[in-house]
C-alpha cells in the first residue's frame, strides 16, 4: 500500500505543474487581453512553483526506506525492532514533508494515507522484540 501511494504521488506531481501553468496563462489573458505574456516570466514563475512543490527527493527517499525495511526483515536478526522503528520514523518525516509541500488535494490525500499506513507499520514494529 505504501509503494502504491508513493506511485500515486509521483504520477500526480507533473500534472500539477501543467495545471498551474494553464491557470497562470488564463489569469494573464484575463488581465492583459490580447497581449502576450513574456515566456521568460512564465518560465521563471513555473520554476519557482515547481521548486516549491517538488517532492521527488522525498519519494526517492521513501522508496529507499521501503527497500531498507525489506532488507532488514530478510537479512538481519539483531536489533530488528529498533532499526525498523527508526526507518518508520524516517518514512513518516518524508510523508510529512510531502504533505507540507502539497498544493493539491489529491497529493495531500495520498500523503495523509501514507502517514496512516506508516503508522500501521509502526504499530506492527512494536510487536517485534
């Protein structure tokens, strides 16, 4: 479920940029009428917006934490509970960051669901050791 939610966040992210660009163009058209927006200004605005909402690093780290969890479960026997608890904390931090950057209800909902699933994982980890 966690990987599915990460996939959904990654799939939705580029769509937000396209939607934002269209909103800017429409708003400028309303304000300027037939005058054309300077492409440099539009590009600058899009870069700033993309930088503000970009969650690529967070999803990459989440995937890494998921893989690390799998490796710990399959290959380690010492202090597994502690390691998994630490990894779950890190996963929760990434989900929090995604949620704080969410400028879109769909991504916000996915991030909330991520946090819920991670909390379920943390509850299960408490039963280890």
